[in-house]
C-alpha cells in the first residue's frame, strides 16, 4: 500500500488550512482590534486636552449669584403697596 499520496494531500490540506486561518484571523481579529484601540486612544486624547484647557484657563469663573431671582428683594412688595 502506497501512503505517499495520502501523506502529501494531508500536508497540502494542512498548509492551505493554516494559510486561510492566518489570513482570516489577520483581517478580522488584528485589524478590528487595532482600529478599536486607535479610536479609544483618540477619544481619550480629546477628553484630556479639553480637561487640560479648562483647568488652565484662569478667567473661567463660576457666577455665585446664578439662580438668584432678582437683586431687589422688595420688588414684589413695591408693586403691591404702591398705588401709583
């Protein structure tokens, strides 16, 4: 019995399977993960630059009177009590 053709065909099938598996894994796995990593790094860099710009700006202040209705506490009383 000649086992040479079976051995050659099985080695050839194994090599073709390895080649196709390597190509498929490279196109689907590595490139996809690489693009996700790049997108995450770009987003993190953008957020970090925005936070750094906000913390460095000394002129950005918070209004302590924000939310207060009016400066004159007697404005409503004047309208009610003044007949003119």
